[in-house]
C-alpha cells in the first residue's frame, strides 16, 4: 500500500508556485493577486479565508480580503462583485460561502466574471469543463486530478466508481475522469443514495472516489484488492483519545481499507491540503491568462 | 417487447403545443417566435432548417430564417447574433451548425444570450443543467428524457450504461439520468472508445443509451433480457432493397436486440423525431419565461 500524501504534494506545488512568482517578479511581471469577499462572522468561513490569505503570502501572491457585515444588501454585494470584476489589479476572486439567507448565492456566483472565477463555481466554467474547453476547475476535483497526476495513477480504460453526486465534487470529478485527457479516459460510474447495489458496484472498481460525507462509510468488503481509494470526506467526531476532544474522519474506514488498497489518501492530509493549492493554481492561471485571454 | 414510438410521441407533443399556442392566441398573448441563422448552402443544414421551419408552422409558432453567404465575416455574424439577442420579438434562436472554417463555432455559441439559447449549446446552460438549475437542455438528450417520461420507464436506482461521450448526447444524457429527478436517480456508467470491458458492462445494464455513431454496434450478446434500449445513432448506408438505394441504420442491431429488450426505439422513428419537438418545447419555454424570467 502506498499512501497518497496530499500534504507533501501540496507543499511541493507551493514551492513550485513560489519559484514561478519569484521569476515573474524578477522579470517585472504582474504579481498574481487573489481577492476574497467574506460576509458576516461565521467561524469556519473566517478560518478558510484566513488559510487562503496565508497560502497567498507563502507563495508570494498579493491578497485582499473584503469584509462585510451580514446585513449587507444583495444589491450592494452585487456592486462589490462588479467592482472586483472591473479591477484590473485583481486576477481572480472568490466569495466565501455560505452567504446570509437574504442573499441568493447563485445570483452572486453568476455575477462573478467567469474570467476571474477561480473557485470554478460559475456555470459557464462548469459547462466549458464538460465540453472539454479550458475552464477553471473547482478546488476539490482539481486537487484529486493533481494527486492522480503526481502519483502516476493510470486512469485510461480503468473502472472508476464515484460515490456521491454533489455539485462541487461528485459530478465534476466523474466528468473529468471520463474526459478524453491524460488523467481521464476512465469508465466512470456515478453512484449515490439511490444506487441499489453499491457494494457490488464499488467492489469491482479500480479507483474509488468516496465523496458522500458519511464517516467511515466505505468498508473493506466494498473494495477490490489493489484498488486506488481517494477519500474526500471530512467529518468531525468526538474522541476521548485526542487533546481537543475531537478527531476528523473520512468517508473511508481507513485501517481496514488500507490493507487492500494499492494507493489510498489519508484524512486528514490527503485531498484536504490540495484544495487551497488548487485555488492558488487557478489564481496563477488567471494572472497568466491561461484559461481566458487577459482582459 | 414494446416499441418506443418516437414519431407518435412527437406528433402527440406537437398537438399539445398547437393547443397551447391556440390558447395563447385566444388570450392575446405573445406567439412563440423561433429564429434560425443559416450560413452557406450545405444540403443537410438546409434540410434541417427547413424541417424546423415547417414544425414551427405546424404548431402555430412564428419563425424567421436569416440566410448568409459562407463568406460572411465572423464579426458580421456576431453582430447578427447580437441583433437577435436584443430583438424582443424573437423568443429563441439557433445558429445551424456547422459553420465555415473561418468562423469559431464556440465564439458564436457563447455570443448567444443564454436566455434565448434554445439549442442548449451555451456552456452556461450546460453548467446550470449539471448543477440542477433550470436550463435549456439540448434536443437529443431532452428528447430521450421525454420518451422515458411518456413510456413510464423507471430510472430510479436502475443501472444505465451510456455508450459514447459526445458533448451533445453522451455527456449530457449521462448527467441527466443520474440527477435527483423523476426521470433521473439512475446509477449511470459513461462508456466510450477506451472502455475495456464494454460487453460485460453493457450486458448488466437495465437501460442502454447507444450514442456512439457506429452502425449496428450493439448486438444481442451485449444486452440483458428485459433491458430498455435507446438508439441515438443514424448512419446512412447503401442498400439494394430500397428505392433510394440508401437506408438508415442505428447503433443497435435492431432485429436481434429487439428479441431481448423490454423497450426499444427504432431507427428511423425513435429518438430522431423527438429532436425537433425538443426545440419547439424549448422555444415555448422561452416565450413563457419558464427557464429564465422574460427580458
């Protein structure tokens, strides 16, 4: 069994980005600049945005955080989005979700200029991805693809089972792995709560992506000997064995599945650390005009 | 075996649309108006646009065809698209493909206002469909879903195998059948040229969508007893048994597969007749502002 070390890969990619930013600075080019909008004072959102800011600093990006109180009007927020759309200094930006109930998340997402949509949540980026055009891919599926690439995991012609059909993980990763591409060409089955024979289906897969958000759902009897198992789940459960009183569990019953798997991602330290790196990669692409020509 | 009679269903839907348009007229409402842009004199394109015009007349829609020579500049065509975007009389329009080589089809498609994109080719409509938002669905997948609905074919929890990953059929139908919806909730496997064990995979499916464009590819040994088989293929082959010297073949070896299938679509007369009806349905939705609010 080989552990897929997301933390290590994420650090490696950060170093690569750092080197590229230094080179850009040396040549007097535009320093990539990520902005984040945060509304209200949700603890988790503050933490995420803090991590993103820190990651920007680590690799030499400029970063800006725009904070608004949770009584901001939808119109005002839309105006702020539009200002960022037009600000030529900002290469890409995100609006940290969730937003307060009186604001339509979808309306805000669709107001973001797709060229700056480094979260890849705008339907135009999703649609372009589906038809194989250059597009920003959202953080988790992009991170999974990067891990597959860096560990040279063969996907072509192999049977992939994706468990969970969420809009931000299950659906996009099932599309990406089936695409005509070096990290695609797999035969992908997308399973979900209505799938009747999941154990039978999963136990034939060469690669399993577990992304249903149910702690330790995937057990050894659902996994073929020698399969690759990617665990996207993160559930916080009480524990009397940790100092904090909490521990994080993935969607995979790690100890028993690890005995059968050829490759497996741990939780934490697998897919998780890759997500912020994906955001940095998208921001770098934005600043270089790799997906869309620069405005 | 029950034949899925696409021609009959298509006629039935046309009658339903006709009745609705008459009601709209009676109430003094806006008559749905479809426009089509055709560039050059490609025979097949002329035929398709002719069929679409005729179908509009049949159901009482207004229709407009804009014809341009094949030396039209891309800029000029973009301007024409923009004129249709702004024309409040036109509810929806299509640009008949293919376009001459000097014009970027993708650029033209992305210039169409998504609210009038009744072909459902704009990435924003594809992306919205993926995340389950109201969107124009392109003609063939929409036609397949309509047949499934009208024949009460159960999809929830059933195993579907889609053969062929084209942008206009295989990918969207695989997404739709896996969605949380009355005609979805299936466990969908998307197969293609790189799939290694297609016969094994297909022969377990409750529903097979054959959309690879290879005449009589799907043979009886690839189909489970009692399966539903939807044939999207249309290949014209020479024949000494028809007056014209040609006949149309689907992707399914009909005679032998029909003996095992519970439901099967013929070619011609299966999915084919549904595609124009899907376009009419999308145009009606556009005129009623069902997908997007009216401009």
